[in-house]
C-alpha cells in the first residue's frame, strides 16, 4: 500500500471558463510541484484533451485519469472517470451528440482549445461546452457504467450546479458510491445532514487556474505492488466502486 495524493477535478484550456495557461503540460508540471500523484482531467462535457494530458502526465511521472465533468439535463454537474482512455473517448463521442449546438462566443466565454501532447493547439471546439446536455441524472449514471466508468456528484457543497442545491436533498437513486466536496471543512456537516456515511468522500479542487491547485490535498491508500501505473489505476477504480 502506498499513499497517493490526488485531484480528480481539473479543467484544461478546453473548458472556456478555465485559463488559457491550463495546458496539459502546465497542469502536469504544477501538479508535480504540489505533490499530486494521480490526477484526472475533467473538462466540461468533453474528454478531447485527455490524450494530450496522458502524454504530459506520463512525462511528469503522474498517473493520469481520463474524465469529464458532465452537465446533466437537470443542470447538475457530475464527475465521470474512466479507467481506460479509449472508453473516455467513446463516451465523449456519445455526449457530443447529446449537447445542444450552441456556438461558443470566444469574446464572452473564452477559448476552447484542443491540444496535442506538446501543448500545440490542434483544433478548437466550436460549440459552447458547459451547456446542459439532454442526459438526465439517472441516465448518466447508467451510461457511464456502460462505458466502464464511474460517476459521482461534483462539489455537492456548492450552490451552483451542486446536486443538493438543485434537488434540495441528496437522492437515494441513482446510487452513487462517492461524492465530491470542494471545501473539506464541510464534510462532517453534510455527511450528518444528508446521510452520506456510506459514501466515499473525495475532495478535489475544481481547478480553473493553475493557482487553484492545492498544496495540501487529500489522499488514498492504494495497493501498488508489483508497481505499474495500470495496477494503481485498476485498484483506484475498485476503491471508487466500493469494491475495496
């Protein structure tokens, strides 16, 4: 068992609300300085910068996780993580068909840059990414599982796009094994008030600027012997699914 500091909620320059300096290599480099061992890229409704992020993360010795912050039809944000990059990209193609074709206004919302592993811009997403999809919360939970991933509500302690603020409570269904907090100090209060005792509590930064990455992060104890990044990733997903 080894201790792995993590951050499973990171936005790159593909998300229009994120800074243009949030390139795959800059994120990986900053994470290394902050002692993060495992990091997920979770752009709004897209996983198109995950291939570049994987290349950059490996260069910096970080274990990368492919992900997405999906906006459901109820306007709730959920973090979707995938053990395999290919599964994340297949899910990305599915979600792309379920997003309204609302053109991005760069002058208002910002750039949406798709990069290669060397931080070169290879494309720009034309349609505004953060807009709500037509995928309901219930459907999203089933779909992510079909694509061999796991999902859970993002920043449940926030008003904007948080599941509790939107629904007024934490629902019994769909069943989530994990929940994400942005502010770790609210864990005890929310756990008691909303009956989250059986959930895996995760704390992530929801990074939109490089300076959002925290130096003091939460960690997970993960079995990594005999060591390989694939083994760490596999055992991480067992933990997130509640299998360990």
